[in-house]
C-alpha cells in the first residue's frame, strides 16, 4: 500500500472502497467488519467460509483494497491487533528502539502536530456538527462515561456541559452501578463514551444496553476504533500515539473542547443566563478569590 494508506486502518480501507465492491465482496467486507479485526485472522479458506464466499473472492477483494495479497492483508491486521493490546512497557520499548536523538519536547511536539493533522483529516465537519446538535438538544438527557484513563476527559466534559444545560449525568466509575443509570435512560437520550486501546469490556456491555433502550451513542476513541463503535451512531477517532509508554489525550481533549464550544454556541442565550446565575452563586459562596 502507498504511504498515505498506511496511516489508515484496514477497516478504513474497507469502508473507503466499499461502494466499488461486488455483491459478494460486500458480504465479505461486512463479515470482516462485524468482528473486526479477529474475523480476518483465520486462514483464507476460513475467512471465505465464514462470509459465505469463495476463496478467489477473498483474494480478489484484498488486492482491490490495495494489498499485495492475503498474507499482506493479514500482516496489517496483526500489526493493528498488536498495537491495540500493547501495554505501556511494550509501547515504551517500541518507541525507544527508534527514538531520534532530540529532546523529549521536540519529539512530543512533532508527534502531536502529526496527530493533529491526521485526526482532522478523519473528522467529517457535518458529522461533528450533528453530534453537537444532539448534545445541545435540551429535550435529551446526556450521560457521560470514560475508562481508567479517559474518565478524566468525561469529567472535564461533564463539568462544562453542566454549566451549559440541564439533564447531564456523569456515570459512576464502578460498573456494578451502571444498570441503575441504564434504568433511567430513555429513547433519544445521549450517551457520550470514551474508550481507547486496551478497550474495557464493560464499555461494550454498557453501550449495548443503552442502544437497546434507544439511546444515541457518541464515541470518542483512538485511530483503531473501540468495539463500542458497532453500537455508536457517531464515532470520532483521534490519533493517540506519542513517543512514550503512555498514549496521548491531547487530540481527544481538542475534540472535547471543540464540542463544548459548539454546544454552548447552539443555545447561547440560555447558556449565558445559566452562566450568570452560576457566577452569582459563586460570588455568594466566595469560592473564588476576587481581585482587590
């Protein structure tokens, strides 16, 4: 595949070529995406049988997608799978093996700028605006949840949305309490979910329960895509890799702050009134220091 294509996941490539596929190839593509990437890791015969197509169909489709052949296609899937399950030690060792001899600040800056370009290239503005309109709709209740690392992003978004509008709930960390939140969810409500690699199994369960109740799910995830994407109506994928044992939340925070601005601007008059009332409460409680 060419240089630009290597920054895409295999699922990206499949989706980009989907309209040009034959009926049999589309059936194969849908099977591959349904349990991605595991569905593509068997033998070519197994992959064909699972999709109900012939092995030549598999061979033709992967070449149509730009791969040299089925082994090349599977090698990319294995690389993605390895990346998504990497623990911090393995991730550090992979970066350290090829780290340039520049200062950490410079290496991080280069990585972040690259992540920004790639993330923005994958975001469809109309899809982002549609997500903002859904979150701004005061007829819908909004629920937020994040994982072990990303819960801080969910908290950050919750704090701002709580100022902007009513009906915002931050779901508790303990998954055993999640059924209580699902119990209150109604059709048309919104669940904003954060899930990045080393995807948490409870997130997929929560998303499935919410979707069954008619809740619209907005997912913020990484470039590979959390399994929750299958239950989500809107998915925003951010580049998270930096030269570190840890993943970067910079692009996710960028998207969160852009969403906050878009939501508050949608109903600015009401938002401004809530802000004025809140500032009055702050003044009366003397939470913040005032200039002398």
